[in-house]
C-alpha cells in the first residue's frame, strides 16, 4: 500500500477549513460551550492527576503544538491548580528537553505542594508575583534569553488591560516558529458569566486585548489549522504562531 500520510494531512486540513466556514455549526458549538460553561465544564478535567482548567479540545491542541514545535521553554501566566504546567511538562519530558516557567500572583500552598511533589516537577519552575510586574517579566526574559525556542501561554487575569500588558511584555519573548496562546478569548462571544462573577466580560477580555495588540505588533499570525479545527474551545482565534 502506498504512503498516504501526505494526502491524509491535506484532507484533514481541508476538512478543518470547511468546518470553520460552517456558520451554522459554529453557532451550535458556541451555544453548547456557553451552556456547558454554566456548569463549569472546564473544571472537570485533570492531567496526570492534577486539575487542568481547560477544555478537552484545548488540551489536545496544546499537546499537538508542543510536540510539533519542541519549545525549550514554555512560559505560562496563570497557574491555578497546576494542571496546565504538568500538561506542558509531560510533553517536554517525552520530547526530552525543556522547562515550564509558571507565573501567578497567588500560588496557594496546597497547589504548590501538588506541583512540587509531582513526578514531572523537575521540568517546572514557578514564580509568584504579578505577571506584569517588571521584576517578574525580567525573570522570564532572562530564562528566555538562555534558550533558542520559546512558547508563551497567557492565562491569568483576563481583563483587557492586563492581557494587553502581558502581550506587550511576553510576546517579544516568543521565538520565530513558536506559538503564543491567548486563553479564554471566548469570553467576548458568550453571555456574561454571572454564575462565576469576574472583572472581565464582553468588551473587556482577552479577545479585545488580542485584537488591539495585533494592530500594533506585526510578526504573529493566527494559525489557521489549529484555530479552524477546535470548534468547541475556550480560546477561539487565540492560537498564534510567530512568523518573523
């Protein structure tokens, strides 16, 4: 039998593009996402025993991105319970190199213990402090300067002002060919999360910050394939690749 891998890859990319162009399907997916969010759907999942506050499609997409691009450093703002750090660390462990730098303004002691006692803790380093504090950004910058391939995931305070400040501070650290992931852009598209009150919402969220930043920062492009195939995602349009 002939090798059909190239054809398979082409066909699935074409299918993803068709799916992304299906407005009726996109509306139905958004309705499901908004309804499920009222039941804290993203809180239901774990990665290797640690709660990971992500949707299943985003979990799969992140492992695909890390496996493909092989970052030597993944900088993630927002630690929460630590599952996202362990997710990134687990793929880096399989790759055979790399470190995750997690940043959070409040690393609760029980969450810190869970991360530090995990078998993959040797690939995780944490910094407590505001992600936009100059001293914290300086630590991330120093870590990024020591390696060739850097990926960034922004998933902390989701207000427009904060995410925009994070984009200006951390996007320059992303190296060409690597990903910048802006989480929870779906806040712009779903009804206000009255079941889980937050200082962000429609008009004031990662999506609005990302759009404002894209107008001032050339060199990054939304990855068509990743964004097209996610369908039910917390981060529509939030997967960008640095192209120059």
